[in-house]
C-alpha cells in the first residue's frame, strides 16, 4: 500500500519538529546545584501486577551512581502508554529513558525522538537473531531487555488426576490428554480470545513448529514473495478448529472472555487444566499454589519436539531530546549487564537477548528454556510482517474463522493480505 504525499509531508514535519526541539534543549530533567542528576524513566513494567524487580534494579543503579537519581513513572500498557507518551514526545516533555517495543521503536525512531545507541558497548553483544528487533535503518535505537516466551500453561495437579505426569510435546499426545481430562469432567483448556490475541497467537505458536521446522527462513521467503500462508499455515489454522470439533473448547464462549484479566484469574482459580498465555504470567500464577508448568505449544507430529515461540518484548530507549543524555545512556548500560538484567528476566521468566547472557532457570519453565537452549525456537516477526497492525487484523480474521464465518482458504487469504500490507 502506497503512502500518500500528504502523509509523507506530515511525517516529515513531525520529524523536523522533534529535531528542532532537541536542538533547543528539550527534555524533562535537569541537574541540582550539587551536580546530582535526576533521570525521568517511563515504563509499562515496574508497577501494577508486573513489578518485574524494577524498583530493586533502580535502587542498585542509584547506589552505583550516587549522583544520578531515578524518577520512575509506571504507566498502564498499550493504548494508555502511547496516548501519554506521544504528546510528551512531540512537546519535548517525555522521560529521559522510555520503555519501547519494536513497533514503538520504529515509529518514534522514524520521527527522530530516539537517540542512536549503535556505538554503546552493549550494542555489539545483542544476539544476532534479536538484533533486528532493536534496529531501524541500520541504527540500534533501543536496548532489548528480553526474549519472552508465549506458550502453554498446565495445572499439573489436574493432569495428575487423569494419570498425565508431564506436559505433552506433540499434537497427538496433546489431543489424547485433552480427551482424558474431558472424560474425567475437567475443563481441558481455556483460550480466552476477546481481543483476538489468543487465537492469533496460538495460530502463530502452532506455526512455530509446523512451518518453521520445515523452513527456518520462512519470514524472509514470504517477504521476498517466494512462499505464502496457503498452504504453509493451513494445518496451524486447522488445529484451532480441531479443538472445538472435539469438544475441548467453545470458541463462541472464549470470545467473551478477556485474555488479560479474567483469563489468568480463571486459570489461577483452577478452572482449566491447560491455558495459553505469555511467560510474564508465571510469577502471578505460581501464587495460586498448585504446581504449574510452562511449555511450547505441542503442535508437531507424534514423537517430535516443539519449537518455542518467543516475542522480542520490552526495550529501553533514550529520548533524543533529553538534557541528560549521558546519564540516560549510563542507565541503559547498567541494565545491559548480566547481573542486572537477570533480575528482570527472573521476574519475567524470559530469556536473555544477549550473546552469553544469563537466562534464569526455574522448575516451572524448564520445558521452554530447554527448547531455547537447544535452539528450538522462533521469534515472532514483529519487526516485519507481524507488526502491531497486522497482528490486530489477523486476530480479527481468525475470530471470524473460529465462529464459522469464513473458510480456511478465505482466512488464509485474508491473513496474507494483512501480513502484506505496508
């Protein structure tokens, strides 16, 4: 899809305004009379239900840098975060250090809001497959904080009741376990999909094994026009419908349950044996008191091992308009150190995005971290065809399919269109 001349002109004007503000010394922080610098840090982690050890890390940073104080501001994720920061960036009032993901990094970087961090000592240590998610136009504009898994949760107490002692690793075993649970009167699996995220993400998780074990270069081939969703992703899509056909899930009901609030609450209350979500929920679900396991989606043929699906999650970026650029870079550098970052990764149950980085181990995530260490993983291409806009559109198309409003062929065609949009 071509961009109109008017949109290009607007984007150019916004970028020019951002650079002008930077030249005029914009930003939010200053130094006190004794030389102490205050850094304003804005993030959607570090508060609410996801403290993520950020307060502990900030305290350690201040101890190591007594002349730099952290003014940390937690903001609710998604729309609330963007709606707050967008005008702050435009007006030169945003934090010195701001949390971003790949989508925000690309958008705000294109407008000149983010400093180029390519020459920082940690930049060359980013793992090769994580690097594209922190870069735009060849420049490193953010420090990746994690590669975080999205997969299958299992209530091991409920599985034990039907004689299942480990999380299934392949599709036939998974279906057999679901059948045992249903026969015993236990709700087999919960896949809340009110916003369309779970359907789209589960589709991606199945494809991480079914598609990428056959062709690790599928993303590049798709972008080059050498492959397509039909037929490559047909089996991944059909798995979702199979779950309903066999009576293990009711998609009409699931579309009425919120993924982010009611979903994890229901699983923590023991209302289903399996559940699908990100590893960021492990810490909260553990509080429920039953043994829980987090593993890759078991989508492959009998006897195979699944690929884990990872998302390049949170990252730190430096506001190009900050008056305290050196201190801001020092803060990001502190986070890049394994001893520091491991505290965040432990809270998030995530993998390190750095070569040689420390990935915390836990009994709950053994199956997933094993897949990661063995190289059985795929990172969601949020830096290319699966950006935020495409993800939302694909989720909506899959919802229609699950409600019987579109065929497999039409759905795959619609997904192809969404993934190809510019």
